[in-house]
C-alpha cells in the first residue's frame, strides 16, 4: 500500500486523529519502503524531514574517530528525525533499516503547510512531536542524573547501559 492513511489507522501515534484528519495528514506524508541495509538518511545530510516507523526497524548511529557508535534501534509507532525537522540544520546521526521497513515521511515544507492552513488538528500533530521530544529529553535527563549519583559506575558503564537500552518503544 502506498496510501499513508492505510498505515496511520494502525499506529497509536495517530489514534487521537479522526478519519478526516488522517486523510488530511496523508496528503503531507509519503510512504517509503527500505530494504535491510538501506539508509533513510546519513549524518550530515541537510534535508529536513521526520519519519514515523510504520513497520520494521531502524538503527541509528554516529561516526566517531573510534568508529561507529550505535545509538539504538527504533521500531513501529516511533518518530525519528524530528529534531532536525524542528531545529533545521544537518542530521546528527545516520539511520539505516535493519530489515524491510516502511516509514511515513513528512518534510519541513509540508509540515509547515499544516500550520498555515490554520487547522486545529495541526496542533495535534505538534503535540505528538512535542511529547516525543519531551520523552527523549526525560530519558537523557535520567541518564545524566544517574551519572551524577553513581560516579563509581563511570561514564563508560552508563553509556553502555544507555546504548543497550536504546530508544524506548
């Protein structure tokens, strides 16, 4: 299926949206299918868009002097890339499909069109994004708090624990 609305009806992220709101959203989302090993985006890319994982799994990673630093894996019903959408600029990490993966992609221009239409449901979309960004911030804050309160574990132990946990689904 190449109709975004088909995927939206089964995703919890869109449960608060009416059928007509999902139909309107489907006009700004593109369905993209990636095979295992295909990149959704690469660290340093400038293109601003975000993804909703409809099925499959995506691994995120950064390149460092020491090699590849895995940041975790994200499965269905999660958002990816929305920080670059909101802030603009370059991608802070690469994303690659670990299996056949379907995502819904929305670029910044189409995203902004939602708000220029003065539709109240556009704020529902923003609420989903803000809640997910807040979840990421809370996870980072909890990790930093553990680092401050457990210095004997060391930074590398905390980082290993965080990376093993990966993004919460």
